[in-house]
C-alpha cells in the first residue's frame, strides 16, 4: 500500500545519514598506523554530568570507550550506566537494525522486517489520510531527553511537527516544575557554577542524591567537606548521599516548603537576615515576614515530622556560615505542591545574603546559560507554530489517548527519545491508549521497548556513537560536541534524518526542514552571544568541549541583577498574583492523588535510585539488570510488621490505578508511612507485567506543568514468602 509519493532513498538522504560525512576533515580524529582512531564525543544521557568521552575505533569498528581525562568536571570516568555500551547497546545483537512492521496484536511485539522505503511510504500514506480526514492536530509527537543533543532532540523534529500543525507536546515531565518555582523567585533556575560548590563552607543537599545522579558533582562536595564544610542532607530516604552526610534530616515527602518557611522564620526571629542585601536586592520582605509568622519551628516540625530544635539549629548554622550553598536537583518537584517548594527554598539565599560569596547561593540547573547562548528557543522555530494549536502535557499521555471527548482524537503518535509505556504516569491508561486499533503508532528507538511493543512501525535509531550532535548540559558549563565514531549499524539513522525523510515523503520541501546536522550546530554556535566568544565548531571538533565564557569569579547575584520583572529577588512575586497564585511562599499539603487515604494509606515514591539505568535506558540489558538486582520495595519495619511482611517476602503494591508484584526490603531506609522503589524497570520484564508507573497519578504540579508522581498513595499486602 505504498502512497503516491513513493520514492527511493536518494543519495542526498544517504549522505545526511553518513557518519563518514561528519568525520571527514575532523581535526580531533587521529589515525594511527594500525588503523585505529580516537574520536571525541560525549554521553547522551539526561544526566547533569554530560561526560566527555574518547571512543577508539579500529578499522571502522568501535573497540574502546573511556572518559576524557582532560575534562575538568568529569575527569576521565564514565559511570556504571555506560558500562558495556559498545557491546550492550551499539553492537547488541538484539538492537534494532531494520525497520519493522507489526504483524501481531498491539502489545504483543510481533513484527516483520520491512524495507525502509516501504515502511516510510506506508507511514506517509496513513499520515496523509489522517491529516486530510482529521486535521494536523490528530498527530501527536512524544519525545523527551533520550538524548540530550540539540540536533537529535530539539531541532528538525520540532520544526517538522510545528510545520505540520500537530498537537503541541508540553515536554514538562522533568525539571519544569523546579524551573518554574525557582524562576518565580530568582527569574532563572541557574545559580552558582557547579565547581564552585567546592568553595562553600556549608552545604545543604536538599531532596537530591548526587552520589547516584550527579556522580561527577559529588567529588566537589567531598572537596568542600575536606576543607571543613559540613554537609546536611534533607531527604525522607536514606540514600547513598544521605549515608555520607554529616547530618541527615528526614522530612515527610511533600513538606519541604514548610521546612523552608520554618527555617526563614527562625532566621528572621533571630535577626540573622542580611538586612542590607534584603533592602538592596529583594522585594516583598515585609510581606514575607508576615507570612513567616505563620510558620514557627513548632508548626514546621508538626508538618514535616522533624524536631523543632533541629529546624532551629539548621537555620542558625545556615544563616551564620559563609559561603553557604543549597544543592537541589529533581525529585521533590514531583508533587502537586512541587513548584512552591522550590520557590520557597529559593528565598533562603537572598534572606541571608548567600549570593554575595563565591560558592554561596543555589545550585540547580545550568541549562538557561545554554538556552540563551545558543538561541535554543529559535532553533526549534516556534514561529512555525500557531500559538492557538492545542497542546497535550506529556505526563497525561494516557488521558490524551483515551479521551473520547478530544476533538479530533489523537490518531497518530510518533515516539522518539522516549519510552512512555515505562516512564509516563498512569501506566495502565497509557497502555490502554496504545492498544487502540485506530491509532497509528510509530516508534524510533534502539530496541523494542515497552512502547515499541505497541507500535505499527518501529524504525532503527542511530546511537550517540553514530551521529553528530552538540550537547548543552543542564549541570555543567561545558558546551560539548559529539562526533560520530562509526557508521550506523545496519539501517539505523539519526532522528534528524528520520524527520528529513518523513518530511520529504509528505511533500514538505522547505529548506529549514532539511538542514544538515552540521548546519544546525553552526546556526546555534553563530548566535553571537558573548558566552560563545571564541567557541567555534572547529575548536569543538578539535578539543571536544569548551567552557562558556562566564565572568569569573562567578557571582551572579552578589549585587542583585535577578532576571525577574522587578530585577530583584522576588520574595513577593506580583507575577504569581497575576496568575491567581499566592505571591508569597506557602505550604499546601500535597493532594494530587484522588485515591482514598483510608484505602491507600502509604505514600509511594518511585525514585531515580538505580545506578545502572538512566530512566528506562539500559533496563533491558542483562549486565545492567544483573548489577542492579531485582527491584525491591523499601518499607519501614513498623509498616511491614502491621502487614505481616518480612524481608524478601513477595508483596502486592496496589491502588485504584493498578498493582505490581515485588519483593519487600524491610528497613529504615524509608520513613514510616512511605514506601519506595526504583523507577525505570520495564514492565514487560517484571513478573506481573507492571512497573512503578502503574501506581502513579497523572496529576500536575502546582505550576510548571510537571507530574505529581510522588503524590501516589498505595496499600501493600503480602502474597508470598
Ligand atoms: S550517565 Fe551521566 S555520569 Fe554516567 S556517563 Fe553519562 S553523563 Fe556521565
């Protein structure tokens, strides 16, 4: 059933695909006499570290992968997630190397091999039919950060869907809530330089587990500690980071805003605030003071479950030690009150004047630097989009696919850089949607993921070893180039090439849809932004990475200059008032989960605690599965005893949305009333066929559009010894 626009893959298309094209003339590509080459690149994962690497090839085949020892932040090591990348991903015999067409029922993962031209022609034919019968909004893209590169994740794909007029995807699953909360206070989510945490003399690691999720940032914390900085971890869970802390405080999940307010109450009550900084560089202190009166340490303690005296001690130590840093990441934002937590925490450094000192302030993201410097907003060509085009939040995919009132319904789903059957909330609803017979599902990936099992067509995606890309890290100031080291295995192609081919099949010939990967990078590097001065494509090809030209010492807000509407740190934010939000920091109990508290009394967390997976990447690889061991549900001894559960028992964890079977880990690693398991496991590989997101609600955070994963409530019962 080839469409009328059927055509063979042209030489031009082939050249776009060819890794050799990008390698030609590469100054960083060193050949030895033995036919070996060392090619610079970087890890693609959605991780703050963005490790630089050197891939050694021999006669066109990658044979070694190691971290770049000269990189100042990542210093030559790649983490466990990249163990066996060459054998387990690049050359894995189970890797997708040809397009596939579904022959079984959706979800069965039964496919036949199909020729690229035939598969693309069929997809184009069906897309054209959907476009003519239902309009472009019947098409929904679904992608996130399966690779962090701007070419393969944020360029031609976005232009393609914008040009089509497809339903817009709100890509808010991770980081958006934290960004929104911090931005409400600071005007940005970017604070200090990651390396400057070494200079801190008091470090609060708040709701984050950098030992596992930012392994190259952790040595800087250790260095600060060697120089005398105490490290305080605020986390309900006893994580590997918390185990290394000097002091571990364990608030109840979702109560962090109350803790921040309690700390501020003590600081102001004791007169420890920086009066001059507040007067010069903040707005709304008097109004904030009024709000703080509602949060004496006793009330904050009642809400958080901490001791009032601990709140007082922490507040005094934080306010009187210079420089002091708060390190946040992404975790606590996954509540219905997540943005307000970050907004409240972000008031603390301004209150004590922590921004005055190198190594003082907040460390969260670095993404805004790159967004600004590379003009990432314009790279996606948002002007192609009609702002009135409807949007779907990616955390509510199941709802969007099953909503009978949606007009037009989603008829085509194109998934790349993501695996929503594993990572999206309300997993059973997502699968129900993916099973729809009238839905055309196209997946581009390296393996037949749990999402690809439902696809009509699965296309083989190239890996980071096989394409050109530019990485704009969210946890480092180093702009990083990834050169292709080898030709794509089999018939795999980069995402960018997939969208070029699909556009051509649909008769879309606009040049901006057919820019080469190198042209996209050159466009980004040519923004003329001062942070990029001296950083050229040629330099990146030669050196691999380059630090942005940020002023040194880096003291972004020592003298105010917050990029807020007022230009000051907004303790009181008019911008929130305008959207109907409370302009002052406040605490509201998380309440996003409609499950009944009586039936489902335990808070369910599904954390990024697995050292061997990055979200759902690598969770199909025997080496990584074996190293991580079977997933376990951490349950407090009292909760376990109340249910007759002992260590190692098989338990059923359930709520109104779903159930999963898992072994119990009875320990005090979690708080009473809270259970926790790692996320990322593929449901299809677990007994019972469900993973953590079978239990998570698809509600949204207070603002920012993130998901309220951690508002999940469950019950647990023993089903076997
Ligand atoms: S996952 Fe993160 S720490 Fe691990 S190699 Fe990749 S960038 Fe580095």
